[in-house]
C-alpha cells in the first residue's frame, strides 16, 4: 500500500488515555482503548438517565444529528447519508437485503474474512440461487491485485474490508471501487478494522454501503456502528420501522398521526432506540478527538510505529509482510514455530497482542510509547530465540 499521507506524525498521546504505565496495549484491532474524554462523557450520560426529567423530546434528535455530522466529516460523506446502527452485521444485513443479486450471479468475499461480512452474503445467495466466491489469500500479500483479477461479468457484489482483519494486509479501495463501477459490481464495505486509522473517502471510493463498528479504531463504545448508504439506495426497505425515523417524529403529541413518509436520507435505516443517551455521547467525544488529530496523521503515526517494529523483528528473523502491502495500523507477524502460546506468554508480561490464524496481530494506537515498543520487541525476540 502507498503511504497514506505526507502529514507529520502525532506525538505520543498517552495522557489522553487511561492506560497504566506498566501495560503495553498493542491490541486495538481487538478493542480500541477509550479516551478519558469519552469516559467522562459516558459517566455524565449515565448520570443523566438518573434524572429523566432532564431529557427533553428534542434530545431524541440532537445527538443523533451530531453523530451524523461528525462521522460524515470523518469519511467525507453527506451527514444525510449516515445511519446509526448497533453493529457492523446490522449494516451488512441491510446491504445484503438491498443490493440486487440474481440466480447465477456471484458475491466476492476475501478468504478468512470476518464472519459479519460473510454470513449475510451466504444467506442471501442461498435465497436467490447465487454463489459466494472466496478470493484466495495471495502469496505475495497483494489483496488488491487478487480482487481485481476476480472481477468479471456476473460478479454482482464485492463485499470487502479496507484491510484484512487478521493480517492487516491492505486493499486499495479507490482502485477497486473504480474497477467495480466499470464492471457493474456493487460495493459493500465493512470498515470496522480500519475506519479512524486509515484514510477513507466516500467520494473517492464510491461504495454502495459502508459500515464500521465504533469500538475499535473509532475509539467509541461497543454496540454502536455508523453506516454510509449511497443516495440511490435511500428508498430501500429498512430492517425495522423506527418511530423516530418517520417524518414529523419530533412532534410527540402527533405520533399517532401515522405517516408513510420517513426522515430524509439514510435516517430511515437507523436502529430502534437510536437516540442512545448512554452511548452516543461517548461516540461523539471519540469522533471529535479523531477529527482533531486527523485520520491522515493518525495513519502516518501508526505506520511509523509499526514500521519500526517490523524492521526490528525482521532483523531478528521474524517473517513480516512487505511494507507496500501492509496497512499502517495493523502489523501481522508470522508466529515462530513452536510458539503457539505466544499471546499468553506476552500477556504474562502485561504486553497485549492477538493471534489470528498463523499471525501475531500487532495493532498500536497513539498511546504507545518507545518503552512499550522496546518491551514488545525484546519479549518477542526472547520468545523467537527460545521457540
């Protein structure tokens, strides 16, 4: 993958997170750490529910619009195209129900893709007599070329991420998006494992659907996801019929004056109880901080951290992917032979990574210090030499 940005890196931001000095958290692809500001917002939100008389009818709509505005700014989307959902799987189910798919056609997915971006497509394909085709993992790590090679007439939908969730190997969605449009292929994206850490532009990629859960790289709460729905699909059938998504819902005295019309844009696809007074303030605080940092600079900073780790580990004999196919924020490193317990051994030293398949997944954020990096590399080298 090309360098995501020429913007300068961001200085370590550990003071904005509540992470103990002796804890080395390189596991943001599992769960992003919560900002102090987001925690404070969440505590205040929980206290607010203890005084329900402070929640006015207008409050059911203000924070939802704040979230749309902030997420739209993050991905370059019109806020009216943003829907509030409980999970990535909810958004992908909506995409699977909406995008045209006929008997004999194909949906493309990556090999060993995360289940949320697999099951909706196999279910839909089985209903209409279509097939789901798995793009095999490329030996050279170039997922972009592997996907482009599979685009042909009859491929109706490509259901993809921006990077593979297990290895961190990246996909050039701008090239893939252009190729999909030329082929007549619809594009549905699960960006849970990249949104907030890799630059993404709706205008450049032009997906039909995109969704990202907030609890990883968006540094937000669990059980909130944000989706982009392209304007041509705004007339689609929602998964559920939410009272707050109907036109005129702001007038509580007239809610029984039932209406067929919905709120404009993608608001019709919002989940029920979208005005989540406990979680939306947490998401808002996190989105505000990400916009202040700028995703391009976040990607540059995390890419520099992982590049330094990759160089040190490669010099010690570890197998790491080539820089041009890596995403900036996730580094997949081959598990040394005989070190199947590597995650537990690192955790015993309060160094946290994940293992997905045959890869150690190293995923830092801006809280990581030079001391954390030294501890990780020294511990891995010791394990590698003793394996």
